[in-house]
C-alpha cells in the first residue's frame, strides 16, 4: 500500500499568522494600491486633503495653545515643536483607524476566498502611511526654513520614531481589527483612543511640565513617558526641534531640551510594550478570525 506523506500539506485555513504575509507580497501590493486609490475617490481635492487636514489641526492648536495659553512665548520655535510631534500623532491615529476598519471594509473578500487575514490590517497601515509622507515632507521643509541641518543622528531618530509607531499600531491594530468584526462599537473605542493619544504625549506641552507635577509620585511619570508613542514623539522632537540654532542657542535653555531622566529605560520599556502588543494582537486576531465569515 502506498504511503502518503501528509507533512508536505498545510491544514486548510491555518497558517503562521503575520509571517504568511511575506509569502503573499503580490496580494499585499494589490491591497495597498486598492486602499490608496479608493481613499479620495470622487473627491475634488484628492491628495490635497493630506495637507489640508493636518494644517487646519496645527493652526487650531497653535492659536489656542501657542498664542492664547502662551506656549509660543515660553518655548523657542514652538511652531516646529508642535508640528514635529503632531505629525507623528496623526500617523498613529490614521493608521490605527485604518487597521481597525480593514476587515469590515474588505468583507466581500474575507467571505469568498482564503488568504492570510493579516494582509488587510497591514495593507491598511501601509496605505495610511503613504498619506503621512506628504506631512513628513512639509515638516522637513519647514524645519529647513527654521535653520534645521539634517545629520545621521537626526535621520536615525526620525526612522526610529516612525518604526516604533508603526510596530505599536500593528499590534494594537490587529487586536481592534479582529474585535471590530464581532463588536462594531470597537470603532468608538478607537475614536476615544485617538482623542486621548493627542493629549497623552508631550506635543501641546513639554515632558518637563509633567515631571514637575509628578515629583511626589515618580512612578507615574515613568509610566507616562514609557508610552511608545511618547518615546517616538520625543525622538522626533530631538531630531527636528532640539537641533535648531534658535533652541540650542537660546539664553535660557528649555528644560525639555535634554532627554527625560532615565530615558533609555523608558525606551526599553516601550519596546517591551510593543512586543507584548504584537503578541496579544496576533493571538486575539487568530482566535477571532475563525468566525470572520459568519460575523460579517
């Protein structure tokens, strides 16, 4: 009797999770192209919206926080300080929202054929990232006008900050993309997270303000600054704002010009949070994807 080696076959519908994405690169490119082409379809301004919305957001925050509350007078080059942090928060908010809706938005494909479901949130994150690039280009242009001179250190901080945000969103996005299929109010939870994210990192204020107010409970500051998004924002601040001649040459150097105390441990803690978010996000995604077709 002929013996069949079943080890060369894969169990239908089972895979290696996010690792399977590398074997479906062609489909990933198609999904990314679909998400980018449909984003502004039938829109008059089209890609111009990638510039309009962050510009309006920046002007509102600058007028309220910078002019009315006086941060513009207390912090040199405050517009660049605000903008360099705001674009990174926008990256987090846009990618998280896109990842959360990715499975529901592609329900026709999910119900008809099998392919690694992780392709959808990953494609949504990369698609949203492409719309972040115009904001980054504007930030670089404005920084040059302020006297910014790029260096290998600043470029490394920029790439590191973006990588931290994207990896963090990948873990959190997998979690909410899966939960949103069964419980559609997960999208409302993400909206709350997006609102909190803007105020939970030092862009409308400085980390030194938080440090001064948490002297009696130092562990609270350590938790605050160990947020992966806060670590990434500080990396962007030091890459752009912290190297400006108007900042480094100011008569009274800002308290937040240096890194927060023990920042290397905060960065390590942020990496640990990212690893945990990826593991938990992948685990929850694999558990929920078994019923995606039925729930959709």
